[in-house]
């Protein structure tokens, strides 16, 4: 099995929990700090935070080999500061090497170990959360800050956004770098004073609403299964009894549901959005649907004097939780501008693509490519196994080449671990493939690759994989 061997002193990217990879250095753990049981991991100091944590080996990547990739997918002031800190460290290390040639015998000298301070979530003394550049605690020049406690408080109780990243232990048992909220990635956001409504609290909608609330937006929520609203009510959201009520109460109402039928029913059905639309009210359709559905919804909303925008999102549950979605918008440009703070809260970037229907077209093309790619990766993994090759070695080689990406790494690792917990439902990617193929037919454009992938996903659905992650398409090849 091919593995990347890491050792003390190596610079790495640490990927923990659902949060972005962060640059760090493998260091020796304190003698009195025990290594977690059952984990093959390294002790890492994170740049830009002075925090440390145990990180599983499979969640570590060499810094230099993956630097370009990580900088492309991660944005934000704090992340850039951390990368700058690594570069400063490298420059200083290089200078020390040059200055040490033929000089003194400082080798092997170690600074005395100091006791570590364990910060708990409810600590009142937050002096340890000062900027790392500030002078450390008196008489303790090597004072390090740790937060290795269980994360027991809801997100609303996290530290203010000016505080740096914290190291927390999730209740899954894995250590996680957890930002106070998504402004650690997206920077400071001034929330709109408009009242926001949100319909649909599924895999994507839940993360979006959570980030809207964290950024200070006033949000009213509704979900077909009302129990899903409870957590958000506790975080400060208001409850709407029907889609019509939400639309009538709010200035801008977003929706994010599973398919074209659900999107139509939400607007046109009993107590639907249309009944709550008045002149000037805004409706934003975030579901991934076909252009024809978007055209229909746009027409009925504007016929009541409402303003319409489509804004499907590229991403997954993890990216939704992280506030790192990519928003594709089309329709009323003024609505797009009014949604600026909302899009900043939920995503890393947004695109305005012109007239309504264009975002749906672009989203289906993107998901067609992603679905086809995932099926090809699954095919490669199973062919490796069928020909006596190591699947892990296949992945290791793949992740060192031009196709290396966080997507490939995470999906393949999950497959090898038998973890198909949904990050994006398999049934939804199959729906997107079907809609993309139909769109190709209408444009008289061939889509043979998508058609082949669609058949594999249909087989996976027949094997009861609909509610698993898209990576469960792998099972279509082994049954």
C-alpha cells in the first residue's frame, strides 16, 4: 500500500471534521498529553492560531504538494494569514540554515517544556484567545493554547467572529478545527435589514439557514417536516406556518427543495408561496430544477407583481455548512443585489448569468459533469480491485496527479471506509443527470457520457442507494 510518510517537523494540511484544510506543522506532543486511542494520528500545531490538535493520518496532506490546490479552494483573510505565516516560517528556516553553516553547536538544544493550558468552552478568561502576534503570558515564552474539549454548545454560543479558530473535539470522537462562524472564511458581513424567509431545511437548506442566522439575518423558516425547524428556532429563527405565510411576512423568500415537482408544489399548491406574493415581494428559487420549471415559476411570481431570481448552488452539505457554496443566479438583477449579504453568508462566490433559466442550465451542466466523473472514479476503483490492484494505492497515485482534488480524496476515502452518509443524495444527482440529458435532447446535442452514467445511477437506486451519498454509485459495480 502506497502511503505518504509524515514525520515530526513536516509541514502539512490538516483536514478535520467538516471544516476547511488548515496549514500546520507536525510537532512532538507534550509528554503528559496522551495520544487518542485507536487512532493513527500526528500532533499538529496550526499556523496563524497557536492551536494544536491530534489529527488522523488520512486527514493530513504534505504542505508543498497540495499548496496550490488548497489556495484555490479556500478563501478568506484568516486562511491567507495562516498561509503567510507558513511562508514566513520557511523563509526564517532557510535563513537559519544558511547562518548555521560552520557555526556554533546550538544543535540539540531544547527550550524547557512548559505546562499546557487546556481551554474549556465555558472559560471566562479569554486572554488566551488574543492575536498570536501579541506578547505571550509573562514568564512563559513558550505558552501554547489548546482546546481539546467536547463541543457541547450550539453554534450560536461560539466565540465572536473576531476570535481565531478554535480546536474542538466533536462528539464523533474526531478532532475538528472549528471557526467561530463562516466569517472566518467570508470576512465581515453586514446583514441586510430585509426580512428573510427560507423554505426547505434539507441537506443544503439547513447549512444555508444556519449561516444566515450566524451572520445576523432575521430569518423565518418553514419545512414540510415541522420538527426540522426546532433547532433553528432555538438559534433565533422565526416559524412560519405555511409557505404563503412566510412569503407574506418576508421581503425575500428563498426555497431549496428536491426536484421540479416539489418546487412547483411549493409555489402553486395549497397555501403556497403564490398566495403570499404581493407587489415588490421577492422570491428566490435555489432548487436544482430544469429551465422550463424556472420559466413557469418566474412568470407566475411576476404576474402578481413579485420579483423573481433563480439561484441554485454548487456544493454539498459540507460546503453548505461551511458557508462555501457557489451561487449561480439569474433573473431580476435588483433581487440579486438585494441578496448580496445573504449570498456572502452562504457562499464563497456568486455569479449572475442573465435571464431566468440560464442558472438552471449551467447548474445541470455542472452536476452532469460531477455525476459522470463520480461514476468514472467508482468504475476505476472497482476495476483496480477486479484486476488485483490495491484500491488505496490507486487513490494515492490519483491524488498525486493532475486530477488531485478534495472531492476525489474525500469521496474515495469514504468509499474505502464504507461510509456513504449523504453529502449530496444519490437520487438527486441521478435526477440532475436525467434533466441534463433531456436538456441536451431539446438542444439536439448528444450526451452519451451522461446517458451511460445515468444508467449506472439508476442501477444504484434499484439497489436501494437513493438516500445515500453520490459515492454509493460504487455499489452498482459490485453487485
